[in-house]
């Protein structure tokens, strides 16, 4: 299952800095800056049986897209030095795909 945080694949044009790469973006993403830190990129291994259909993503002017929280699956208390932080595991849905992330209870 593909992670909702990643879209692509995109061709890497060049290495801009030791940890930054410029990629080719399709016209509907032309409002994005085309240089990304390596932490935002994942290697794609080509497979002839794997056919990717480009999905249409509607980005708002602030470069965000709509996701819907579906449910809370778990709770946890993270202990820091002198305080405790309440966390919840939230299930998110976009275009029929689901992802889980830990968020502050507040």
C-alpha cells in the first residue's frame, strides 16, 4: 500500500546539494518548488508489472489537500522529563486509502 504522504514517481533531474534533489513535476503541480530534501523522497524500483496511474490531486493555494479523520484507534501517554503528553492514533482517509498517525490529544 502506498503511503498517502507520497505522490509520484518523478524523475530526479539533478543533485542540488548533498541532501537536496531537483525533480520533474507535472503541470498540475507547477506551483510547488521542485527541489526536495532526501527525507521527502523515497526510492522507486521499476517493475514492469507495476503500472502507476497518475492521480489528480487538488492542492489549495496554501499547498494543502483535503483528508478526513475517520476514527481514533488507540491512545497513549508519552512521558517526557517532567510532564506527560496524551497522544491519540488517528485514522485518516483520502480517496479510499487510509493512513494512521499519532497526534496530540488536544
